[in-house]
């Protein structure tokens, strides 16, 4: 009896420990930065129609700008705009407006590159006045359009002539401006201007210095190019964009349960607590015993009829790879229909097609964006990856595999449809993640 109580006591202690660890993981994030009266806040946003994975790329550009401002001695925090309900988030029954970044990414990790905070944190604790962004700059492409070669240019434009900015922002009471502001109706800005810009992230840095505003929203940040695409600095920001722990965990459980895939067996160790330690030996990852496919369908397949491969072509390629790698499982990350998945299976004789089930409760918990990340995480761990050419969703998977230590040959693969006219469908350029 005493022994039994002893075991129960140990189990109880173990339970308390587990829940302490769990509450630690899910604890509310607070920016790790000494905010003083001279700290400034850079908020940015992206054109409404852009998808999730291009937005991740724009984050990297914004983080690079803030990094360069900090490196030259200025004190800035990058404020993360709320996620609006994106076009691709098809579960319309679910409210998915103004989601926080911590639903998808690990802010502690991001904060190790530049100080970041959620927009709600900024608004509640750091706005100069309640419901106020001091200044909004609406960026537009400079009409020069690099006519005489590459030249950085930036100057104020005329908002009267900008139908996009007029549509999104308008004068309001007390000389203030109102805008769409992610559905937050009370928000206002004191100064609104249009800015014509072309060039790298650095072009904006001097311009910001001239403004006295403490908080500045740069709308249409995608107008700004990467400071140095593919540089170590670029990849530091990218590497810091670690998926949220709860999504990685869900993906890892699926890998273990259905695909016989674990980090130890697959040689994909991961330092999710600090991206700076995630430096794999080149080509060291083996990957789980399955082929991973990103089969982009829906609007993408419709919009790119001249280059997209048919489901049959994808199936035939997967069949070849299953034989080559002597595998019998295929994980398919897709926005395609059940019918398209069934069709894919019909062309694959040597293996079984897997896709994580996505019942309503799971979508409610992680939202459409979270499910997509779990999909990306699972395919990123496959022994061999076949993506969709020119899809940003695929590009992000390829980067993730690079960060995990996969060889380029098992990563930078995609199919062009047989019907593609010459020079219209481009195989992935293998930009490799630089670690130092
Ligand atoms: N769950 C899941 N969702 C997907 C998948 N592929 C696409 N989607 C959804 O569709 C969106 C695709 O938009 P983007 O992320 O911008 O990528 P893309 O449209 O493939 O690429 P670009 O048009 O070049 O920007 C994703 O963000 C997801 O919401 C997939 O494999 N799994
Ligand atoms: Mg897209």
C-alpha cells in the first residue's frame, strides 16, 4: 500500500511538473526590450490581396529594416500587424479577423532578432494617445521604376491622385484620419501621407528619421525590396520566424503516429527554443520514411493553367520517387479537394496517400493558417520533397527544409505541366539558407 501511495505521489508531482511546463509554453508573450520615452514603433502592413507566405517574406524585410535602424543606434520596436481574414482561409464559419502573431509564430524567437510586439500590446500600453497611430505612410511604387538603372528614390507623393490610398484612408473629425485598420473602428492617425519609393529597405530608414512621429505605420510595405536578398542578415530574420510551439508539436505527433517519423530517427534535431542554435550540418537530415508533396490547387491551378501539372503528372512523379526511395507513404499538403486527393491516390500504386484530418474542432483551435503551417511542418520533414513551382507556400517549405539540414537534391524539386510553353514555368532556384 505504501509503495502504491509512493507511486501515486510521484505521478502527481510529475503531473504538476508537466502542467507547469505547459503553462510556461503558452504563457502570454511580452516584448523583451527596455522601452523608454525615446523608443519608436514601426508598424507595417501589406496589400490586402497578398497571401500568408508572401506576408512572411515581407516580415523579413520589415525586420531587416528595424535591425539596420537598431544597428545604427536608434531604438525601435517592430509592431506586428494583426492578421486579417485572408482570402485563402476558407473556413468562413469561423471568425478569423485580427488574429495575433502568436497563433502562428514563436514571438520569443522573433524577439531574439529584433524586438517585436503584438499590435494589441502596442495599443494598450505604448500608443502616444488612446487609439492613435501617430503617422501613416502609404507607400507606392516610384514612377521612375528604375528607368535609368537601379537607383534608390523616395519622396512624398500626392494622395489625391492615389485611388488605393483614398479608398483605404479618409479625413475624419479633428483633423485626424481614419482607415480600415484591421476592423478596429476607433483607431485614428494624426498624419497621413503617400510616399513614392523604390529601392532597398535602407531607403526608408533615413526617411523615418525625418519624421517626429513615435509610432509610424508603413502601409504597402511590399513596395520595399529586400536589403540584400539571400544575405546572412536576411536569413537571420527568416530563421527567427520559428513556427509556434503548439503547431510544431501537433505536426510532430502526426509524424510519429502515422508516418513513423521522429527527429532522432530522421536526424532532424530542432532547437525550437532558440533559432540561433539551429545550425545543422550540411545535408545531415535524412527525413521521415515518406515522400512529401505540396500540391497547390484552387485559385493557383486556375490562374496558372498554362504551367500547372495535372494531378496525374504529380501522381506519376510520386510513384517514381516511391520506387527510387523504396518508400510506401506520401504525405500530401494541399488546398485541393477530396476528389483531387482521391485522384492522386489512383495514380499511386506503390504507396498510400496521407493527409492530416482537419475536423472542425481542430480548425477552430488552430485556424486555417495554423492547419497550413502544420501541413508545411510535416512535409518539411519528408525524405524527399516535391513542391509546386513558383508557389510561395512551397518556397517557405524549402527554406524550412534547409534550416533542418536537408540536401538541395531532396528539397528543390517541383514539376512543370507538360503543356508549359518554353520559359514560362521556372524550377526552383536553390537559394540556400546562409547560417554565417
Ligand atoms: N492547409 C493547406 N493550405 C494551403 C496549402 N496550399 C495552399 N494553402 C492555402 O492557400 C494559401 C496560399 O497562399 P500563399 O501562402 O500566398 O502561397 P501561394 O498562393 O501558393 O503563392 P503565391 O501566389 O506565389 O503567393 C496558404 O496560405 C494556405 O492558406 C496546403 O498545402 N495546405
Ligand atoms: Mg498567393
